[in-house]
């Protein structure tokens, strides 16, 4: 029985349906089942009093017709005719509440369900169908006022004995309280589920935003609609590029190539997070990361040198596990940059300036398996790291430049010399 009722509650709901539509369909299905239960309770009442009130037969026939017609709402939902199901349910419910009130009088309490239908409309109709809320709401108001006016002019017109009406009122009061409680529980569960879903979606969007932008920049973007651009005087930029990637891509299947790149860049991302650096982007087979922004730090050159050495170590370890062996060139430059957010739809956080261009040139004119740095970076690190001076090299767009190859941290060399 439980799977059967679950299927009725989920009538017309597809797994790919939007969450709001799913919530409205589920709420309507719950409402239909509760109304069917309420009608069944009144049917049992009518059946009990049949021997004493023969006129109850007519009332029971009306209830049976109402039960069958209301049940057809689920058929509309099963057929994915959601708008028709909503309109049909409200009109049938309002019409029969009016008929019951006219048969039994306002003392029976059936008329109180008409304002309830107006209230429930806001739970089952989406905003785009608000015209139907006004139309059906107006219909319920007309029915409600019409009942009151009818019994003002015909107060003594009664088709059933007073005792029958009084017992019907007790049943209706009980049914109303039961339905109110059940709808309250269903509404509470639906709202909690919707809020939980909304919180999950918000958290997911926050994570996606933080994957694109640094935390402080993402916060500024949400709080302000203006241009986000900042100047930084002292940062260090690193470019890492896979050597002979074009040749490698011609010998590897697309799936394996993407998997290889994903493994490499995922490891670089882990290192960037470990050292508190800001990944800017990947450009094909190149990886760009910066130290010293959006939050400034004095050790930007030193931590970037550590990142470069860690990248070379990571590549060596990956080569022992991967089917295809790769090598990287790394270029580093220190200096001023401008950083900002560009774009409206697929926006990105990027860097501009001579420091960025020079770091890219250090990589493209570098040596496979080595870290080439500019003189500006060398000056910041010469007391802490060992270098090989590469001398003057011709750099595209820059002319002759003196560059250095970063070897290792001096403390590492001292530790090696102290070993027995």
C-alpha cells in the first residue's frame, strides 16, 4: 500500500522537473488525497444515518460523484496536464462546496471551505498562472456571498432534518481540523524541503563563484555593481607550461589527454591551495598562478619559488604513475600588476601588466624541467635560494634580458652538506 500512495503523491512528477514545479504538483496531489479522505468520512457518516434518514441517499450520491470527479485530478497530473489539473480541482471543489451548503445550509460548515480554496491556490498555482488565481478566487467569493444571500431570503428552506445537519457539522469540523493539520504538516515539510534545496543551491553557486574568483573579489562583486580593478605593486606571477604538448596531443586519445591534463592541473590546484596562492587561469596546457593578491603578502616571491619547486617534484611523481611522461617549463617574474574582473556573463578575474607578460616570456624561453626567473625575482630571493645565472638571452618583445635558473632553497643544500 505504501508504494501505491507514494505513486499517487508523485503523480506527474518527473525527475528532471524544476523544483518549484515538483513542489506544486506534490502539494496538489496531497490536497487531492486529503479531500478524497474527507469525502470518504462524510460518506461513512451518510451510510450510518441512512436507516434513520432516507433523504441521506441523495446526499450520498452527490458525495460519490464528487469523490470520482476529484480523483480525476490525479489523471490530469499523470498526463502532465498540470494547469488543467489545478483549474479543474479548484472549480470542482468550489462547486461542490456550494452544492453541499445549499443542500444542508450554512450550519453544516461546508461554506467555510470556499475561503480555504482561495488560500490554497497560492500554493498550487505558479506565478505565471496568477490570472487563474484571481479568476478562481473571484468564483469562490461569488459562491460564498451567493450562499449567504440565498439563506437570507430563504432561511427556512431545508432539505434535511436538523439532527442530520448538526451531525454533518460535527463531521465537517473534525474533517476540517484533520485536513488543516495534515496540510500544515505537508506545507511545513514542503517549505523545509524547498528551503533546504535553496540553501544547497546557494552553497553550490557560492562554491562555483569561489572557483572563478578570489573570496574578497567575489564578496565585492556581490555587494557592488561597479568596475572591480586594483593595482598591486609587489606580486609574483608564475607560468607553467607542458613541454611538447602539441606533439603529445597527436599521439594520445582525446579522453586520455584530458584526463592527463586534469590530473596535472588538479595537483597544481592542490599546491596553490596549500601555499595560499591565487590561481588565475589555465590557457590550453599552460597554468597561471600569482602570489601577493588580492591580499598582499611580503613573502610573495619566496612562496612562489616554493610553488615552482613543488610543481617540478609533483611532475616527477606523476610521471611514475602516468602512462605518458611529461615535462614542464616554469617562468617567474615579480613586479606590479593590475587585477580586475572582466565580462558580464562568463566573467573572469585576470591580471595585466609588464610583469605578467614577462613571466609568460620566462616560461616560453625557459628550459624544460627548470624554473627561469627574472632579475627582479632573483634580487628578492638571492639570499635564500641558489641560482644558476643563465646570462643575457633574447626575449621576444623584450630584447636582451638577464635571467636566472632557480635551483633550490639554501637550507636544503646546507642540510645535504651536514649529512654524514
